[in-house]
């Protein structure tokens, strides 16, 4: 028994990196009887160890999350240099996340619309958005998660090669469609939509699949009323431009009702120009297949043209000399906005 106690006491080493008690081997590769440290108690200063641990903590670094930016973070970016706010809005499941993910994916293959990817503070968020549309997700068809209800978040995308200028930052605002829809019923909520009030470009998505079924009339009304609510809430700015997007283009062209869907989309475009043409600097339409579910068109169809629209120089604010009519009855909310006021005779 005494021999066993003696063996236990001697299995120590003065070298703090040696694990001879666990491995039975010298960390320096020596025979145990030849090692000058074997059998000696380690000379360990506890206070010194604590000091080293504190020093290690002080030297650690915290990496950024690379997720979407909060409104506060986005405001800080806007103060740093040239940037552009893109508000992406539309009813639920209209394709907001698909559009954002498709743009990021296209940049993985090279330049888009003549510009190149420079960097992003939201790489993880972009990757999360893209994952379910990639083969690695093992899904049979592309899928995109819906934007959760809550505070708006921004995808950060810095691009190079814009008219030989310094890099331009795009901040893509992403908010749940239900919140924008609420603006049609309660204009007081618009005060919290900072991505709209600061937007250089409004990107309004029209779900192409909904234009193919019986809900197409409700869809058109929802979009008009949503924009009307934003206007009455004071969020639309005179220099802002609007891109009206027909999404899920692949589903539309594969349908027997494609002609009717395109006609309804053009009628909606005409109504928006009529009602808001004097409020916004420009209104233009696009057709997108950001994440097609068939091989009829390629992924990202139309995204390059939309990006070119986003990159156009921001229009100078113009003074609106026309007066906005008072709406005496409910149906009058759909009257053209900002009709010129006739000067009285004499």
C-alpha cells in the first residue's frame, strides 16, 4: 500500500504543460528518469495565473454579428457617406426575401448591371435568406422564409463601380407585409416606418400568382390603399422613385391566364401613376423571377434591370405647386392625388 502511495506522489512534473499523470509520457519525449522536471512539484504562482487570465480576456475581440442592421445601425451608416435606402414593400408572400436573396446570389457569380460586390455587414443574414433556395438545403423546390412581424431590419450591401465614384452603400429595408397593410386602416402607424420616410426608392411587389386567381382585384386594391395610407401619413417624399414589380414571372408565363395577369398589372401601374404621379419623382415597372420554381426562366431574371434603376442618380426634391383635394367621402380616397387647382377668374 505504501508503494502505491509513493507512485501516486511521484507522478508529477514541474513543467505545467506536461500531462504525464494522464499519459504516462514526458511532453518533451524524454525517458521519465532522464527528465529533470519529472517528480518535481510545479512552480505555479496562482496570482500570476490569474493575471494572465485577465490579460487574455482583455486581448479578446468581439466580431460583428453580420446579421441585418437595426434602424440605429442603419442611421449610423447613412451618416458616414454616400448611401441609398431601398424600401422593399408589398403584401405577405409577395417575394421580398426572394428578391433580396437573389441579388446577393447573383453577385456571387460576378458583376451585376455593370457593378461589383464590394462588401457587406450582413453576410450571415444574406446566407440565411439564400439557404432554402439552394441545392444544399435538399429541398425539392426553392423556399423563402417569411419576414417576421416586428421592427424593420436592413440588409447592408456595398457595391463598387458606380459611375467611377466611391463605393455606394445600399440599405435594403425589410419589414413584414402585414405592417404595411395596416397603414391602409390606420395612418398613425406610418410615423414608425423610417425606411419609407427616408427611402430614395420604393420597391413595391405585386404577387404574380395572386394576379392569376380570383384574388387579383383585392390585391390591386390592397396596394393602392397601402400607398394611399403611406401618403396620408406623410411618408412619401417628392424625390422618391417607385419601382412596381411583377414577381413570380415564371408562374405567370406558364399560366393560361398570363395575358389577363399582365393586363391587370398594367392597369395597376396606370392607377399608381394617376394617383401618385404628382407625388413621386418617377414610377417604373419591372418583371422578376427572383427564385423561379421551374426551368422556364433563369434565377434572378429581371434583377439586373431593377438594380440599374436603384443605382440611377437621386432626383432633386421638387416643389409641389398643386394642392391635395379633401376627401369628403370614402370612395373619394381613390381620386387622383394632387390635382392642379384652377385659379379663380378675375
